[in-house]
């Protein structure tokens, strides 16, 4: 049987992979967005695990809100990246650094 600590270890591993991806790869914006999604998936795993083992449905409700925000983030982020690529010809972080106010 799978216990709570197994879910927490899996979530910690996925979270660390996402965090390492953000720190290691700072040039590709698409990779940064994927690493943020990995971090959100790790958080969702924690919410679901605690909700299941605590017999409370609140964690599962939070997961739906997080998934909704993540979907909106990806849609808006990819739309911005598409426009930046059309205007600048590249989506490197150094090129998009000119978006500062």
C-alpha cells in the first residue's frame, strides 16, 4: 500500500526538478514555463495526498483552482511569447529583456 510519505517524496522530487530547471536554464522561456508547471504539479500532488489521507475535500477543491490558474497562465504566456517571437525573431530571455518598463 502506498502511504502519505511516498506521495510527499514524489512531490518533493518533482518540485526540486522544477526548481533546478528554473535555476539552470534561464535562457529559454518555454522551459521556464514548463518548470513552473512542474512546481505547480508538485503542489497539486501535495494537496491531493493530504486531502485523501485526511478525508477532507478542501485540498481537491484547491487543486481545481490551481489548475484553472495554470491553464490561464499557459494560454496568456504562450500568446505573449508568440507575439514577442513575431516582433523580435527570438524568444531568448536576453532578447525579451527589452520589455522592462
